[in-house]
C-alpha cells in the first residue's frame, strides 16, 4: 500500500534530533512522497534542502499569512528563485489567517500578499497550498468569504492544467458550503488528524460528501496528531490513521483510500514530471 503525506513541516525544530529517522519511518510505513511547505524564505530554503537530500521529499515555497513580518521585496524575490528548483512542486503555504491576526490593516496586507503569491503561482504554472483559519476557529466567517472571493477571481483567469487543478485547501476546517465552492473551483481538500477525533462528527460528515478524487491526506506534522497518537508529536508515518478513518467514512478499504489519495496527489503536484 502506497501513501502520500501532502503537508508535513519536517523543517520544524521539533524534528531536529531525529529528522532522518522520521523520514525513514515514513518510508517504512509505505509513504512514497512527502511535501514540506515553506512559511517564509528561511523555511522555504530548508524545505528545498530537505527535498534535495531525500528522494521521497518534495517542497513548496511561499509566505504563510502569519509570517508576513518576514515579507519584503527582497525576501519575495529569494522565494521566487527557490521556486525554480525542480523539486519545488507548489507555492505555499499561503492564504488567510484571521485566528491569529485581528487588526484590519494586517488582514488587508494578508490579502494583498496572497494575491501576489497567487499571481506568481500562475506565472510559474504551479499549484498552490492554501491555509485558511477563521477567527475563533469558527466553521465559517470572514476568512472563508475573503478567501473564496480571491481564489475565484484568480482561478477564473487560469487556463490549461492549472485551471483544472489549481491547488489544495490544506487541513480543511470550513463548512460544507465552503468545501463545495472550493470543489467547484477545482480545488482539492486536504484532510488532517482532527477527522479522527471523538467529537469530530460534523467534520466527518463533510468528508463523507467530498468525492474521493478530490481528497488529499496530510499530517501537518508536528501538529494535529491523529488518534491513537493524539497528544504526541505528529509525524508523516501517522498518515495511515487518517487514511483508515476516511476509509471508514467512505465505506472503502484503507488500500483503496491510499490508492485514491496518492493518485490525487500525483495528479496535483506532478512530483517533478
């Protein structure tokens, strides 16, 4: 059974003591591809370096919406240069975060930077990895509205393969209507560990209504460890637990979910092809 983790922060300091072993455990657990997203120039560079030194690891580069203190014309240019690397398969993690960012002017800056990074993704013909978090972790709110408006305008100006597979809404935590609108824009939906939590029946119902050919599985390591690892440091090998839960939700076998999500990831990211 072949699995893919389409979002894991292996550059994070919590992996400093055993990063190589974590990747080895992932490979031993059947993971054939791991995508490490950047949060600003430094982590984007580290993601590319990890991809260079590990055959199964690929990178995304970009500025996370809560890391925009690092954003400047110079740092953006450096990230653009990193994006030319053959193992960079996406622009991300980019998006909107109204959970940590409350000030109207900073939220406006998030939207401006997101639009600039989306335009860059169009220029280099790479899909995007989208972060979206609502104020107070609500299921729906201004972040969803603003994000969908920006993504809709951007996607309408695309053509070719990027229009058909523009990106993924990573670690999706919105409502069903937001998911359906994203699907209508041809986005994939990324599912993380919280789908396994005891009190997550509403999330599971949303996953039940997402077509299998639009699902990706991701750990968001070292965060959001799934049951039965909840409370521990998350790592890519644990993506199997997410696949098992999605299999239960969709009344499929884990092998079928692994095959679907691995094929979906290959379709979206192309993995250097």
